[in-house]
């Protein structure tokens, strides 16, 4: 029952945000607006090339391959990543686009950053760092600090236990409930 209410609350929140953004950015005027002229597509050299707005064979091929990928994922439980690689190979074989220009236009810095963060999180998890961090948070958290009422909006004078030592990341050596320093506790094996 709680899962349904969480889903419905999130669905309602997303609906409110979407309609608010829709109205804030023009509402029905957005749907009536038309683009006349050629589209400018970015190129690898930083410029742009103009293309017609008509669907060509390569566009219909791409739409068809995406439809095949969606059907394969939904109907046959194909892994999305593996299926996308297979579709990319099929599109490259059918010459649906210039793959060397596409590779040059990819945001490699962002891709490398995401891969690096993923590796760091995996290493942190394998060495028990995530469990340690969870224990640190559990050791300094109270019922008041994990609710929707942030501690920074409440007076620390009225609650003396809410001092800088309690929430400051530099003060994580604050003793845990067991009396030992939170950082000196070893991660579970």
C-alpha cells in the first residue's frame, strides 16, 4: 500500500511540474508555432550544416530500428545496452549516417566523467565504504534530521544538540552512540 501511495505522490508531483513548465513556457502557443526554413545541424568542426526538414531513407531506417529495439526489449527481454549496440551496428552497416562524425560530436568529457564516477562508486562499494558511510549517517541522524524539515531552518539555540559538531562534515570524528569515533569503526566484511 505504501508503494502505491509513493508512486501516486510522485506521479502527481511530476504532473504538476510538467503542466507548470508547459504554462510557463507558452502553453498552447508552443504547439501552434511552426519552424520555416532549413534546420542547422552541428558539425565536428564547430560549425553547422543546413539540411532540409524532410524525412529521408536514413531517417525512416533509424525510426524503424528504434521501433525494433523497443519491441525486442519489451517482448523478448533483450538487454537495452546490448540491443542498442546491435542497432548501432546495423545502422552503420546500412550507412544511415556518418559514424566518424557522430563519434567526433560525442561529449567525451562527460562520458569519461560518468565512467570514472561509476568506477569509483564500484570500488567504494567493494571495499565496504558505502556501508561505512551509511553507518556514519545513521550514527548522526535523528528523527528530526531525516524528515522533510531541514535542521538548517530551525534554531540551534532551541536545540543545543544541533550544533556545528553534529552536522559539519569536518567534524565527523564526533563520537557515535557506542562511544567510539565514527571514523574508527571498520567496515563490515
